[in-house]
């Protein structure tokens, strides 16, 4: 899609410039980052909730009504959502879901035995004025046949629902993961990698993951 987008924009700008004068539109051309990498879509997978859990806030490490906290390594996952022009997208609903530390998705189609009752499994957050979102969750673990990943779904008035997956930068299983490797464009593939950085003096992690998506014209 990117390879089409750039030439089309150039054509549009060229035709507008010819009819209305280049100066009028010159600033718009400058505002478009030339090397923007659009976040590639990925499959929804079988474990997107049929019905969201009652507790679906942005802290997946605690479940309302449960006594404990989630097993696994606490991770603060945050980032922002941008359009292809680099503009932050506010008011976008960000949904994430992932398996628990025991490799169970909290979904009727996955195994119930061994499920961590203290992991929420799914959470939502609506982006703020800077396009920002944040979750407290656990560092993703491998699921049978898959490298560690977190599923993302974005939706809102500015965009068609967008689904992808985020991966841990440098995780050795990425290189043998069929879904990750299915993205042929190297830069797009790498854009799904989030570095997990240890918070000094703790056993917790931070990870930053930005998304760049096509937005509808305002
Ligand atoms: Fe998955």
C-alpha cells in the first residue's frame, strides 16, 4: 500500500500545484515524512474476545474481585498512534490481548486448566490528545507454536478497525515465527518490534510501541 500511496500523493500534489500554485501546497508536502513506515496488519487470531471481560481496563495485572496479581513479569507497555502524516490520533480505542504466564488465552477456545485467574487477558485504553496509550500487563511469553506477542486492535471514527501484533525486539523465536516472518518488507516487519527495557532496580519492564495507520480524512 505504501508504494502506491507515495506516488499517488506526489501526483495529487503535482496536479494541485499546477492548478492552484505550488506555494499553496508546499507546506503540506514538507509535513509528510518521506520515510514513514506504516504498521503492517496481522491476523486477528482465534482468541479475540467474543465478549470482553467485565474488567477490561488498562491494568491487566489485576482483575477486579480477584485476590492476587498476575503471574509473570510486570511490563509497562505504552506508545502512541499516528496517521501516515505523523499526526497523533486522539480518541482511538486501543484493545490488547495476550496469553497469561501459563500460556493460556482467557477464551473459551483455549484450555481452561492452568489458567491464571489473576490475569485479565484483555484490556482497553482510549488514546489521549497526544495519541498516547498505556497498559500495565505482563511481558509476553511464548505460546505453543508462536513467539511472544501482544495482539492489538485499533478502532475509532478516524480509521477502519486495524489489527496487528507486537513482538519483543531481539527475541530469538521471532526468526522462526511464521506470522512474524510473513511480513516480507523488512522495515515493516521491524516496526512490530518493541524493545523491552528493564526498570533499574526492579524486576519490571517498560516497552514502547507506536503505531502508524491510515486515517480517514477529517
Ligand atoms: Fe496470539
